[in-house]
C-alpha cells in the first residue's frame, strides 16, 4: 500500500469496484462459464443488465455508452442480449437472484416495447422474480416518460435513480449536459406520482461556475421531491471525455462544497452512508433476500456489463472514446461466444483480501471478526499499513471494526487508491485508454 497517497489530493480516483476494468486482460485459454461458477454459491446473485446507449454523452462521462444509436443497432443489441441470456442461463440453471439493476448508459432511451423485452430477459429467461427482490433502474430527465414509469412500476421496480447533476440550467450546460429545469421537474413529479418506494437523485459538485449558494440551491431543489437517497459526486475530468479534451480546469472548491452538503443534509436528518451516498430519515429498510457484495456474485448481461465471482471478474474490453465504444458494441452484437470467459482478471488470495477491505472500509467499516472468519487471519496482521489510516486520524478502531472518521470519509477517493495492489496498479497504468 502506497502511504504517500494518503497525504496527497483527496480526489484521486473513485474506487467503485475492485479491480478496475483497466486491469482486465484477455484470458487464454478461455474458461467455460459453467466451470467459472462450479464452486460458487448461486443462491443469492446480483443480476445486472447494461444498456450501452444514451441520448447524449455528457462532458464528464466516461461510462461505456454510445450516444444516439441507430434504431437498427438497438434492435440487434436486444436480439444479442436475448442470445447471451439463454447461454448464461444454460451455464447457471440453478441460479437465484437477490437483486436486479438495469443501468447504462440510460435504459429509458429504449422504447416501451424494448424496455419490456429487457425485463422479460430478466424474468422469463434468467428467472429473476422482480416483484420480490429489490429492483433498480437508471433514468434520465430527457428519456423517462409516464408510460415507461408505469410499466417499470407494474413489473416490480422499486427504485429509480435519476441523473440530474444540477438543477441550474447554466451549470448543466457547462458540464456538457444541456437539459432544462422544466424537464427535470416534470420527470421527478412523474416518478413520485407513480409511487416508487425509493427515489435516488444524483448531483455533481465542482462544476464550472458553481458556488456554495448555487450548490445549496440544487440540494434544496432536490429535497422538494423527498428523495429517499442522494448520491453526491465530485466532478472528475477524465481522459477522452468531453471535459477531458477541453483542457478545462477547476479549483479545489470541491472539498468545501462537499462539507457544505454534508452539514446541510445532516441538518435535514440525512444519514451519510458513504462519501457519496446520503439516506433520508423517511427511507424504509431494504427488504428481500440477503445479498452481500463482498461474498455473493454478480451476473452481468449486455456489452459493457461486469460479472464476478470471488476469484474472477470479467467483462467485454474497456473503452471510453465514442469510436472505440461503437466498435466494441458492434463486435459484441455479432458474437455468439457467451459460454466462455475471454477477458477479465483472476483474483488471488491477496487481491480477494484487498477487495473485501475496500468494499467494507469505504462503506460502514471493516469488521475484523468477519475478516478473520473469511480469511483466517487478523486484519492488521495481513495489512499492517492500515495503521497509517489510524495514525492520520482517517480511521478509528471501534471494538473489532476499522471505521473511517469524517476526515477519512471525505478522503475516500485517496483511501481507495491506497488499497490497490502493486500488480493491479501496474496493469491499470499499462492500459492504453481508447
């Protein structure tokens, strides 16, 4: 672990998964999917479907997505998705799912019939019982309609996540996301009208021209719709994105804006779950089967989706630039090779330990007893460098748990990179972005 990272910028990288896809490489020979899952639990899996299309590509976006796809592209993508699902289900005939998410991209760019067909893949082909497990769908103000929302709710979707980013039109335009406040309000009104139990609103801080006053204006505007969750993302300017190509820079107001939001939401009764996630006091506890992200696997469908077991993570090749993404999608659409894993990363014992620590510590804390039960050794014996977090007052020891302090939570994007192994870091650094 590189301790120097803890003393640098608080905004280094968002560790939303470990390892990052830039560490993935071709797997030769390819591994049969049935073999990959042979020794894994299959009774509480996460089913994720990735829709790699958007109505536009925002200036800050580095997600795997193609903007304004041709109608024929989406039609052929859906046909291939159905083929892939049949192949995966054949390899996992006894799989049971505890969670479902439909993400992207923007799933609601699909028409009503296409959206229904994707949900049919989840239910009829994969066997997911959407009415009895937590189900989340990502939407955008530009593409969500009352008809689509009515269908999603009728099919069992209980969580809608909408990317607003800012309630101020000028800030949205500066981020390469031209959208009107009127459309945002209309979309949020429709979501609330259709009775989804959980509404999440994504916002971004650090935008060009954003001030503490305009940031609070966005936060107050969001609360008018009584969201159960808020995700607050610091702006990152990444290579090959619209803002990344513009050479635009921004100052380190992000930390100040983060603290402003944290204090404001605390005054409104929100619980801070992680650096990015805040939960409202009126939010109900999640029901349904137990799913543990550290221990249970994920089945990803669709080009760009990630799948994982404890020992292997895999996905299609990673790309960011529009031309490269379109090429990956085109090759995937023509493929029939869905019964083998061809591109990914095998996690040895050390990498599994690091992933476990990252997923727990950056959440509600790393439980030393759970770590010992899983890996057979004390947490600090395996990773003595974790003491550096305590020494810098970024974490504290509470009984058998290592828990981030407020200072540690706000530096999560430095602690995440600190946890990355030298082997994964070398692969990420050697990856050629395209």
